[in-house]
C-alpha cells in the first residue's frame, strides 16, 4: 500500500499530465511527468504500456514507482517504465534541488529547433514569467534521439546544465523544477514564448524589446526568488489546472 504522501504524489503527477495534455502541449501518449519521492531514492513517473490512455487522460493508477536506475519498483503489470526514464533519473541524481521533471513534445517549440531559429525576447509586461525563462538562458540539446540509456541521459543532462528548461532538437523539451507545479508552469510558459515568436515571424520581422527594458527585467529576475517566491506562481498553476479541465 502506498503511503498518503506517495498517493498524493501520484495524484499530482497525474494532474500535471492532464494539464499538459488538456492544453495540447504534447500528443497522444508522448511525454511523461515525474516527481522525486519523499525518501529521495525513488521516482514517481507516468508509465507507458498497453493499458495507458494517453497523457491527457492520465490517472494516479498510471503513475508507477521506479528506482534511481530506472527500474520499476511497483505499479500495475500492464504498465512499464517509459523508455526515456533516463532523462528523469539523471536530472535527479545530478541536481539535488530538482523535485520534478517533465518531458513533452510541444509542436511549436520543436519547429524552432528544426529551423534553428532562436527564441527572442519580444515582450516584457505582456508575460514577464516567460521572459524570465529567456533571461535565465534556454539551452538546446542538439541530437534528436530517444534518451534511452545512461550514456544519453548523462549527455542530455550535461547539455541542460543548471537551467530550468532545455530544448531538444527535432524532439521536444524537458523542464525541471522544485515542484510538479513549477515544472508544469515552466513548460507552459516556454510554449507561450515560442507561440508568440512563431506568430511574430508570420507577420514580419520581429524585433526584441529595447536593451533598457531587458536590463530592468534582468534586475527583477535577480530578485525574484523563483516560482515559490513569485506571487503568481501558484495562481498560474491553479489557472491552468482549471483552464485545462484537469
């Protein structure tokens, strides 16, 4: 029997999946959300297998427990460890501050990696949260392979470094956060940055906001204190939770 904390973790991971799926940031069964367990030795992660119904409809029963080597510890027989569990385990092993990892395939972001177009800081007050991601730095993992073993897990983790998000060429994105809510909102905000860049390119020749404005937002970012320190962090999670019908 799972403890109350573990069951709550499964419910939260499943809810994040439903938010992401409901906002159409990934398709069908492609993608997984995870949370580091309370004991720090295990991972609660959305499973794959014949009995699943896709990210958008994930239930707590589809969240399994694995160890830090990516081996299944418990969960229904019809569900298996996702092939790219090594994204999660390597981030948890190398970044102790990370409590949640998300890997998904948002189409608009993937288009930017395919075309090798840089995301630009096109706005400020319109959405400061997504601008902060740009200010912090958005690395790209240059390969388009499935992260299906330890060697690739380490290679990817080295490319992501200490950033909250990493683009994956012709593949998707990965986000990392101090909570499931933070990692989820980070994924949504990155997608919003990409969507605005995409629309701007359709209209014409987009220009970044002035350097003076960027400096002001950089100063704010330095004082911000992350998701938990932001007055809008949890309210953003609640908004997207309700918007997606999760």
